[in-house]
């Protein structure tokens, strides 16, 4: 295994906590049951929960003082800023992020650390499992640079802490898609990544999660646009070669389609028409030559996940025949 630093955990697992008393014990128990023979810590940060989450953290800290850190924000900061605090508080050489309503397999750490040892890199990326508590769907990811860009979640990954710190990577305090901006800036830093054929992270379909709600009035597509615009104004984006800029453009289209067609499904024709209009105007404004992007084709880029490739390809087809508004209306 990877050599331990004296008196320092090798891995810090950062767990932001907010009103998850129903699921928190399951999450923590899965992290405490790891088979890896390696030193690690679980850095839990309560973001001013109003339920019993704080008491659960205190109990675990008392029972496992050398493993579980129980910290609390002085005010509610949101997921992104809470993760940033976790990075600052972490003692490990490697970092993992786990959401407190999710959980992991017992061999989760072991697989990621073995991959890091076999091929030292900046980020190890694994697959994941969607679950509603009864059914499970396993997703393994392609060994491709498209996975590095388009699998934007900070979870199901192992990061070298020095990569995050040296490149001053931070999550946004915007409370939707906070992983997206972090991942775009990470992608721009040309990390060395390893994709492993392993799925050990369980994404739980928590009905109270913002990404599970049919939150039509939250206008999430506008929030996502602001995140991409922030990246496009950066020196990091300006320094990207054309090929990678085209990849970012594709990622924008894929993310916007997912945000609108998945999270706003069933919103009604008038609302969907407004969302379609915003998307097309925004797309033309920030990527006016998007139809010339070689990745935005009916075949889609090789190495991209099939679900994303199919979704984007359908948009490209309907856009070419000027029927993309009709495509969106099918999800209204």
C-alpha cells in the first residue's frame, strides 16, 4: 500500500452535512467499515443543520475520535463552500468527497488507493451506482478524456491534495452544479487521470435533493450558464488549445440539456418553451459557431458516455432541421 506519513492520515474523506439525519449513520458506517489497511480520517462539517444531524456527528466523534472529525460552520455556507473548508481542514495526502446522503462499498478506499499506487496520478476516477434504496444501476465510465471533463461530480474520485492546493481549485458558493465549475478548472490544469473499472459509490435518490426536485421555478439552467460564463472569462479557458475549447463547448451543451430535459421534465409547455428559448439564445451568445464543432455531430465523440452522446446527438439532429423546440416540448 501507499506509505503512510507519520501521525498524518493518508486519505481525508470530506463529508458536508446538512439536514440528513435519516441517512447520515448509513453514510458514516460505510466509511468506517473500509477494508483498506491505510490511515484515513472522515472530516464531517455540519452546515448549520436544523435536525438531529449535529447530535449524530457528536456521537460518532465520541465513539471514533481518531477517525471522525465533527466540525460545524458558524453560518450556513452551502455545499461548495463547506467542501472548501473541508479541504483546508484535511490532514491527508489524498482527498475524497462523499455526500452525506450517499454511501460506499467496504472496498471503496482500497480500489482507489491501489489504482493510485499502480499509476500515480492527480485524480483517480471510478464508476458509480444509482440507487433508490431498492433498485441499483451500475455505471462504469469510459477510459477517455471525455470522462475527465464530462463526469463533473467530485464524488467517486480520489484527488491528490497537492494538485488541488497548488492550482488553487475551489468550489463555487452557488448552490447548484458546484462540482461543474470546480471540474472545469481542474480540466484546464491538465491533470493526469486514471479511470478504473470499479463502481463503489452509491448515489442515493434523496427526494429532498435539489437535483431530484422538479424545481421549475429555480431556473437552474440560468445558474449553470453563469458558471460556464465564469469559466469562459478566466485565464485558464483563454489558455486552452482549440481542441479543448471545443470539448468545453460540447460539455456546456450536454450539461444544459441534462439540466433542462431531466430536472424540468413535466414543467408544462409554456415553461419548457421559455427554457428552450433561453438555452438557444445563451448558446448562440457564448458559442456562436457551435454548429462547426466537430464533436457536436450525430455520431458524437468517441469515448463519451453513451447516454450523453445519444442525448446530444438527438439535439444536433433536431437543431439541424430546426425542430429542436419540438424536441424540448416532448419533455414538457
